[in-house]
């Protein structure tokens, strides 16, 4: 549902899955449902709900052997702090996100970590640092189309702010090409 832009249906499905996880005492799937609900809440602009769901995942961090799992809820907390204008906290959380992602050594986790850091620095108007993180995110996101599209769109916005229209056009064209050929109904982040 999420990739088709059906956010309410995605939220409802995640809530049903979360209830099943509670009922059957499934810790790892429960955490995955919670961070997805946090992401959905963030997308819908409900910062309090996003923060609460992400913090619920992190409450279980002592039971997590693979610290890479913490990439997503930590990133969501960074993005929430950034949306609230607390750039110092957002940058600190983004750095933690990258460390969690590096420990996991999965391309998508690292792409997500660098995308989060790039977004946080972009919002803090630290455009050179944002550009470095977003360039790294794009390298890790190649082939993972939803995230590759989001990173490309963010890079286009960055280059527009830097008054580099040709670079902005190239990244925007790449994002549109992904949306056109791979994800016709996917909402731009």
C-alpha cells in the first residue's frame, strides 16, 4: 500500500500486524511494525506519533543483537527533530543513524542512514555536508528504487538552492524516470 501512495491502508495494515505481534510476543516483527508506523506518521506530519513509535522500538535496543536494526527508528527521530527545528539534536541523531547503518553493512540501511543525514543537514542549511551525505546515499540506493527516487529528488532540491540548475535538472530527470518506469504510483518524499 505504501508504494502505491495508499498511506491510510498501509497504516491500518501495520496496526493489524502490530496487534498480532503483541498477541504472539514477537519482538523483532513488532519493532519492524513500529518503525514503519513511525515512518507513516512522519509522512502524514504527525511528529508526536512518529516520535513515540520510534522510541518504542528503541526501548528494546538491549535485546537487539544486530544494531543495524536501530538505523530506521534513529533516523525517524532525527527527521522529527529536524522538522521541529532542533538541528543540533537532528545532526547528532543522524550521526548515530549512520553508525547503526554501517554496523549492519546492508546497502539499503546505509542508503537510508546517509539520506537521513543529508536531509537533516539540508534542513539545517549546511548544504556542502548535505551534498556529501546525499551523494553517498545515492550510491548505496542504486537499484532500490523508492529510496533512489527520494534521494534524487532531494539532490535536485539541494542543487536548486546552490543555484546549479543543470545538476538539479539531471537529478530531477532521474527521479522522474524512476517514477515513470518503476514506480508509477509512488509518492515523492
